[in-house]
């Protein structure tokens, strides 16, 4: 019988607690704000299909790898990798995966908090009935006025970052479990209500065919990369967030089943958001490729024109802010635990440093929507560069390194023990997929981007 480590930061009370927390990390702005506008910008159906393939062939196997590495090492990602390398006599360089993960989490948090601030602002707009009976133009103007005001964006960014820091300072596990248990299903129900509204717009079939009828002439090579990047972003993989949650997972919990449940829940929420949004887009003659404003320019039309819309709108944005909050916690957690473990900081100081620096960097994102909107590199604003670099480059790079580490570096015995899939075949399939299919699929995407295959 193997001996197992224990995490100095405690353990989830059960497998369900882990599933809820990891789902809380996965489901967030990525599903409801980002997925629809990425699909809209990249031609709809083909993007969605590539995205789903990426979730199944790349996302789930990498998520399993992250969880098993985390549980095996039971420390912050950097120290976990270091421990495993020590134990199995491999180069300490592998801990670089942990370093890059901390950096990526920090970079994502800086802009994530800004966008989450928008959802907080919309709680009050929706609740006060601002959108009542408004059409697309008026709703669009409210949004463009809002993002052109750096002071307001800064205030909401500060509030959101503050809220995140408070929870992380108190320790991730207290409260997260209970909160996710009730609020995630509530968000789900509200999405269903929005889908109900979308069904009555008269443009439901247009919305569905936009999302589910693949037209490969509409997706560019960069669109394929964006679909892969979105799968990483949405599942919270490639940077150690799921690894750190895995480090708190009880030893007897099934990693395979948990990962599949998390990925399914995450995908369902993203698809439902798309199904709710696109009929509204077409019914109001809006542009599906309108980038970051899509959710804020469409859903308020629905809330403004449905019975009880002010209440449902307010509730929806509260829940969205909450979903963003449970994701933000997991973005900051790897760096905080590392500061606690390796520099001996207390948790509160670690949180204050990390949060304050991410807050400062977030100001760049705020300005990219107003004061700096004319400063672009290759037509990309400061926010676009951060988003591209994190989602399309660093998360997939982290993912491929995690893959190599799990199936080529770690001993087969230890991964087999962690996964403890009851049938021999299950383990062999996972290992085969991660050894051959996942890297080939990622390589295929890269070739496409380099223009070597297809157009
Ligand atoms: N998965 C989150 C979302 O979809 O909003 C964002 C995220 C959280 C990305 C944690 C990466 C991460 F490590």
C-alpha cells in the first residue's frame, strides 16, 4: 500500500466538495461572457464544434492529469512538481510549469476582475429597471457609455478584487462549498429562463443554426486556435488552478468521474448561454461579432422586455458576478499558497500582495477600453494582448507540459495509483489519449495556425 501525503492547507470534505469547487472555478465569465462572443466572432457552428472536440480530446484528459498530479504532491503547483521530481529523480526544471501557471493566473486575474466589475455594475442597472422596454440601440449606448468611463470601471474593479481577496484570505474552503451548492443551480435556472425568452423571440431556429450548423468556411486558423484556447480557459486548465484544487482532494475520490462531471457542467453552461444569446442577437438585428460587449448588449434587452425582468436581471447579474468570483478565487490561489509555503508569508499578506499587484495591472485593461483605445499592437489593445497571450499561448503551453509530465515523466505506477481506474482498459485509454491523441490534436491546431494545413 502506498503512503500518501497530506496537504498543509487542509482537504475537501468529500469528492462532491471538490467537484463543486472545481465547477465553481470552471464556470464563470468564460462560459457566459466569453464563449458566446468568441463563437460570434468566429462564425458560430464550426467554432463550437472545434471547441467541443477540444474539450473532449484535450480538456478532459489534461484535467485528469492536473488533478492527479495535484493530489500526488498535495502542495502548491510549483512545490508539488518539485516534490514529485525529487521523489522520482527527475530534473527540478519541471517546476517551471508551476511558475508559469502562477504568472498566467495572475495575468488573467488582472483583467478578469475588470470584466467581473462590469457584471456588478449591471446588477444595479438591471435592478433599478434601467433596461425596461429598451431596444438594442439604447441598451448598446448604455454599455458604450459605461466602458468609456475609466473611473467607474476602476471603482467596480476595485470592489470585485476586494471581494476576492477577502475570501481567499479566509481560506478557500470555508464557505465556497455551500455557496456553490446553491448558487450554481440558481444560475442554471436563470439561464433556462433566458432560453425560454429566446424561444419566443421568433428567431430561435436562426440562433440554433448559427451555433450548431458548422460552416468551416467561416472559421479561420486563428479561430481554431481560439477554440482550443477557450477550452483551456473555460475548464480552468493549463495553469495549476485545478491542480491546486486536486491537492485538497480526498485519496479515495475518483478523478475520472469528477473530471467528466466538471467538464460536462462547464460545457452545458456555455452552450446554454449561447442558446439564450444568439436568438436575441438576430431578433434585434445585432452583430454577432461584437466582441466583449455581446452579453451586455443582448441579455438586458431580454430582461427589459420580460415580465419581472428587473428582478430576474438583477438576480442574473448577481449570480454571474458570483460565478466570476468563484473562478477568480482559483486564479489567485496557486500564487497565494506558494507564497505561504515557500516564503513563509501569512495568508493575509500573501493575498494582499498578489491582489494589489493584479489590481494595478488591471488598470491597463480598464484604459484599453477608453483612454488607451487608440494604442494597439497589431490591431490588438492592451486587453486583447493579455487575453491572447494567456488563453491562446500560455494556457495551451502549460497544458502540453502538464501532459508530458503526467505521461512521459511521472512513473506509470504513481499515475495508475492516483487514477485507480477499476478496469485496466480505462487507465490504458487515458494514457494512450494523453500520450498520442492530445499532443497530435494540439499540434494539428498549431499547424493550422502556421498555415501549413488548410486555409
Ligand atoms: N474558467 C474560468 C471561466 O471560464 O470564467 C476562468 C479561469 C479560472 C481560467 C481559473 C483559468 C483558471 F485557472
